[in-house]
């Protein structure tokens, strides 16, 4: 899962990147970042922790997120981020860090702090990037239609109709992700890398003195900017970056001292991004490894088996399925089976979040 961190200059993107990756990217008003910062972080999962306590495995593996922090600034034709737009469009989701904190030492590049303005500004630049892509593609289609054979005309006409429709939606202020499309149109859309088709996690970067109001701020921006494929998280990236350098116990004590909830808002933000992509996790557990495996919601047992290894999908016979919490309570698979809570499922079984799977296969 690859996420693009974007935002205007001095929004706190680098601090957010450092917080989620425990990185040490350069931060500050005069950061000279010209290339993306790249880091990997696991998706917090207490179910994996519980299984690891049960099995004490040699290895514990969480689902991973790859975070790519792009240079701040504009993504329009003249902006420093313009050369990254095509790359960003090929990732899985956007994480838009918007500044809601005041800091005289780090003046806002536009003079005043106005999150709503900044959100609209960046959304417009991404919209213009998609409109430019459509304009280029329509030009090529129109040229091809003048000489194309009849057998190819229907496909080009369908592509043109879809692009013209999306052009109208974008000009009306609607992102591609918010446009209702049928299966055929979605299949067509997959051939184009529109940046506004990506789901968005909006991170409202607040001051420490706003932490008590974080939930209300999240609700405000969810009401203002929410919609299909959009989630909102409010947090103080600077504080979270500092806490990320502490071990878990010290960070938890620090949160208690500040009167903050024990769960990090970063953990919630990461899970929100995971959910935006329509993913959840099934689990495998044993003495060798306890692991979370990301899989699309609605995936069948053979598809889940294929996430582990292609041979398991090709030779799939059936899956033994346990609910993770029931397995932890029972203490072992034999005890769970004795209680009648270990199920056997076939190829049509739709994997549920938190299922512990043991795949039986034969090649």
C-alpha cells in the first residue's frame, strides 16, 4: 500500500512523515526538499499482538504502508510538484496535510493560516492536472478518429464520451473519485491515471493547544470536505513526531501526562487510510510467524490464499477458519476445535476482517 503525502509548503508534511515512519526528514520553514522522502510503517494491529502473545512466534509481521512525502508547493504546471503528478497518480491514495496551526517562526507562505483556502487551492491544482490529461487524450482521440477503421471507432467513441463526461464533472468541481460510474466505465477509467480518482486522507495539522478540540475539528472538516473516498484526521504532527522517537511505554506515559487518549491519532489515521482503500486484514498464526495480510474487502478464501503464495491459490482445497478473539480465548486450535468453533470453508467463502486462516491445498 503506497500513500502520497502532499500539501502546501510549511504545512507540516515532513513532521507527519517523521511521525508515521519514525524518520528524520528535514523539517522547518526553509527545508530544501526537492525529492520525495520515502519510508515504511506497519499498520497497528492489536490482533496480531494478541496472537503473538499466544504463540510467541519467531517472527511477528504487520501489514505495511509505504509513505512517500512529496516536496511541498504547487502541483500545477509551474509548481515544484508538477513533475511528480504522474508518479503520484500511480500510488494508492493521497494524504493531504493541511496547516491549521499558527507559528510566527514558520510563517504561512500565503501570509495567513486558512485551512479551507489551502484545501481548495490544492484540490484545484490536482483538478487542473487531470483536466490537462483529458485535454491531451481528447486531442489524440480526435486525431485517431479521422483515420481509424470502423472496428476501432466504437472503442474510441466510448473513451471520448467518458472523458468528456469527466471533463464536465471536474469543471463543476467534482473529483473523479466522487463520480458514479458503472462497471464498464470503471474498467475504462483504469487505463487513465487521474490523480483525483485516488481516495484522500485529509490530515488537519493542529497546535498542541487545540488537542482537546481534535474530535470537533475532525467532525467540522468531515462535514465540510467529506464525501466518497475521503476521510479526516486531526492531529499535531510536531508532537507526534516527537513521541515517535520514544519507546511505546514512554510515549503512553507522555500521553497520560498531557491528558490525551491512549490511542495515538496516527494509529487512527493509518487505519483510516487502510479502510479508504477498501482493505482489511486476515491473519495467520503459528510458532514460526504471526502475520496480518491485507486483502480487499469481499475477497474469497482462494484470493486470500494467493496473498500468501500463488501455489496456495492454485491448489486451494479448503480453509480452516477461526475468529481471532475466539482463538485467543481458547488458547489453541485443538481447544477451539473441541469447542466447535473452528470452521471449514470452501472456495466461495468471503474472508472477514480478523479471520485466522489455515489454507489446505494440493498441487
